C-alpha cells in the first residue's frame, strides 16, 4: 500500500510540475506577443484594442493628464499578474520613397581588419608564426608605433620600415583597445612580415529599401559581415554606386542563387555615402536620387502586418517590378530582429526567373495593402521560394 501511495504522490508531483511549467511557458509566450511600442494614428484609437486583443490580457484605460502624444500603459494577466509596460505613441502619417533598385556598396574598415594569422617561411628556411596567440581574427589594427593606419598599404609600409624591430600595435578587439607587440620576420622573399592576413575594404551588391524626405536611406535589412571571420564589419566610411544586373543564377535546393552585377566605381556613378553598417541594415545618404527608381508609399507598422498576400519590389532587368508573395508566419517574439516574419514567393514570373529569393535581393521592399511594411533579409537554403523579412519600422532612422 505504501508503494502505491508513494507512486500516486510521485504522479501528483509530476502533474503539478507540468502544470507549473506550462503556466510559465504560456506566460512567457503572452509576454512575447505584447509589443513594446504601439503606434496610433490620429482618429484610429481603436487600433490599441486590436493590437492587444487577448481575452487573458487587461490594461489600464487611464493615463496621466500631463501626457500627450506618447504615454505608457500597464498590461497584466487577468488584471492580477503584471506582463509588460507598453509605450503608445501617436504618429502622423509617414511616407517614404520606396526603392528596390540594386546598388553597389564599397566600404572601408575602421583600421585594418585581421582576418587570420599564418605561418611564415623565414629567410633561413625555418617556419614560424610570429603573430600566433598574440593577434586574433577580428582584431582591427588602429595604430602602429603610435601612428594611425587606415589601410593595408600603410601597414605594409610600416612593417617594411621596421627592419625586423618589434612593433607596437593598438587594436580594437570586441570594442576594447588593446596594445600588442609583434616582431616582423624576414621572409624567404626578402620582405618583412608579421604573419597576419588582413583586409581593409569590402564591396558587393545589395538592394536599397527606401529613401526618406531628407535623403537618408536604408538598405539590405542585415549588416555586411566579413566572409572569413563572420563578424559585422566596423566601417569608417563607405560609398554607394549605381549597379547593373548582368545575369541571374537561379536558386535550387541546397544552393542559394544570386544576382550577378557590375559596379562602376567612378565619380560620376556615385549616388551616395554609407554611414552605418548594423545588424539590421546599411544606412547613409543619397546625393543623386534622380538615378533611382522611386515611388512614394506610406509606412505600415508591425502591428498592421498580417498573414496573407503581399508584394515584393525588386529589379531583375534594370526595371523595378512588383511580384506577389505570401507572408506565412509572423514571429512577435522576434519583432525587433531581421527574421521577424516568414514569406513565400508565389509569383510565377519571379519563380521562373530566379527560383524565388536569391542573394542580392536582400533589402527588396515588401508592401501590403499599399503600405511599406518591411524588406527581404534571408533566403532558406533548402527552399529558395521561402525567406525571412524585417519590419520596416526597425529600419527607419
């Protein structure tokens, strides 16, 4: 009998634990689905009830008399357990110029990026690794012997001048400035080397998403990372150029396709400057908007996005066209990331031309109900008809 009682108690404990765990998970999910910020247009105050429509959720219906266009409301579970403080902001209708045009990107790093360390064969035939366990991939060399360096050429000149004497480097390592001491060795080709692989610039093609009335633009929906280290590049400056698509490699299962283009890095082809490289896009200013294909559209906020039909604007043959897509999932818990919703290409013409989403289309604007709601950011490697998108309000600056 005692064994049966103990077994029943054990089952009861398991049941209580399961209920408790389920409650915690449900509460966490509820919290994730409540947005941090809700935007309300004048005359559309009922939007608040739509966004917070959940039978388990209650919120304060009064605010301080001194508060105006921006205020905070407290949301709770059945009026008992606090869930989240939500900022409500009243906004006027905002429009931007939607783009969808491929652009050439050229960016110079802040200092010289160390891609990796390597082995050097010295003049005497002996191999060594002078930078091993000292320099690290991802370091940005800012100064050499107290003098600032901005490119590989300057760094090579400093190494040559050292004639094998120890060199003091100042590097930026994950945001912290660290001094390093490295001694160049005379290599078998009669040149002095530090045993590091470096890079000082990057270039490529992406799609511009929008330009606002002040000429500020947002593009890509994700940042530019170094191909070797995988880390987001810290840029000092960058330039934006016209680009022309020459060919399309269709995406197939296991292999993403790409837009192959041509960029003319000439003064008369420059259309703007790049100021920021972030996890959610490339940002800067446009100097020559007349060289872009632009159309005005109202901003649609994340709370307005719904599953269903939408359109993607992109340029395959030097003309921006609209293609039909479907938003299949919305991840409220990832609303502030560049994988906030999932999409699927349904347009026969785009599927025939590219197989779906290909590299180079990142930043292509997505519209729903005529409003700009986001941009394409990623493609599924195993299914090029599918990908991720970012909400446009995260790309505004």
